[in-house]
C-alpha cells in the first residue's frame, strides 16, 4: 500500500465522522498512538492493532477514537509529544517501540500505557516484574536483543564464509543500539567472526556508513532494529544492492524492499496483542494486573531475488525454515 493510501486509511475514520459525533467525542475514549517511526510501512501493524481492539469490542470511529502521533524517526520529538498527550488526559497511550515507551513513562505515572520493547522491560525500569508490572504500564516484549544470536546464525547458514561483519546501529537510540552491539559481539566471538560497529542516525550517515563498511571489506552488514531504519528501508536495500553486500535485518519491511533476509518476532502479532490489552484496559483492567506478554511467533523472511543478484544459493535447510521467500 502506498503512503497516500496509508494516510487515507489513518485519517479516513476521523474525517468521516459527522459533526454531531465529534461533538460527543468527550464521551468516547481516546487512544493515543505514540510511534517513533513514520506511518509509511506500518499499515499491516496498525491493522493488526485495530483487529485486537475489535476483538475486545472497540471499533475505531464507533466507540473509540485513535489519534496517531508519528515521530518520523526523530526521537527528540517523542518527549514533547508524550507531554502533550498527558495534558490532554487521553484514556490510554500506546507506545511503540522502546524509545516511545520511555518517553511516555517519563511523562505520566497515571495514564495507562501499553508498549512494546525489544529488551527486558524490567532491566530498563519500565515495569517491576513480568508477572505483575505494577504502576501504569504493561507491554509486549518481542525479544529484539535476544534474537540477535539467532539472526547471526541464520546469516552464517546462508553465507558460511562471513569473517568480517559490519554492524549498523543508530546511536540516537541507545536502549536498542547498545544491547544489540553487546549481543552481536558476544555471538560473534563464539563463531570466530570479527565485528566492526558503524553508527548512523541520518540519511547522510547511512550513506557514509555503507561506503566505510565496504572500504573495510566487510563480508556482510547486520542492521540493528530501529524505527528510523525502517523508515529508510528503501535507502538501506538500495545501498546493499549497489555495493553487493549481503544484509540482515530485524524488520521484514526492509527485506520486502530488497534486503537479503530478516528474522524477528512477528510484529503483526505483537501489535495485535497490544490492541487486545488496550481493549481490556478500556473495560476497566489495570495495567499493573496485566502480565507482560512475551512473543512466541518469529518469522524468517528471505529475498530470493536479492540472493540471486548477489550470486548466493539459498540452502534447502533455510528455504524449509523460511516463513516467506520473496521471489
């Protein structure tokens, strides 16, 4: 779906409301969707969130309103956006991913917050325990850092000769970049792979990082999970193709755009669960009583067309493991 169509999808419900309904909006609970990314590329995830809400009895534009706040990968926008939501006293804040959750938590201790994170939410201080989160937050943990070693293992299955691995992370997203680097370095040591870290937080820095990692003769690039990178998926896939360098991602959207492969939690399932939890909160449940849900569905996506372009033969073992093979 194109960006224009997606924006229409997001705005259509609000635009279609009659003026009378808008006048009654005070009686309709308002959910604020605080996302670090841009809306482009998130159509399926938002649809899954709405489906979770619907299963709990809430339909956008009928008995609930959803307002979307997209930081467009500019993480410094998140704290003021979160503060604005608190001033408006919305019913629930939905925060994706970790950087949004941290901004929301800093802004309010009373408004319920449902969020998703890729690292241990207890270690990050977001909840006190997985079984009983306490406070005003609960979440879905999609194990972003924990699946790093599996991603590297799958990359090595496809490219056994990887000896020098470039790791691309966004330094502006320390809650994700730092554990990603630690996890990659730990996994790489056990495989005898040399790791070199490259930082990029802007379009220009992505270009520079790719030029440098190619100059350093990296055998492959391992891109950390990051909302900004998702928004720059075409740029990342184009650069990997230009330099003929194999690439591994946590976001399937980048593989769909031309990246080589991705492995991560099924984010549609994650967003669906968030919608279910928001529905339960709207019915009176307290976040403190809703245990943290941990992802159980993971997906491997391989772009066979990109593999052929790189001169790679995807092993039958990987083809059998893949949840989707893009031709």
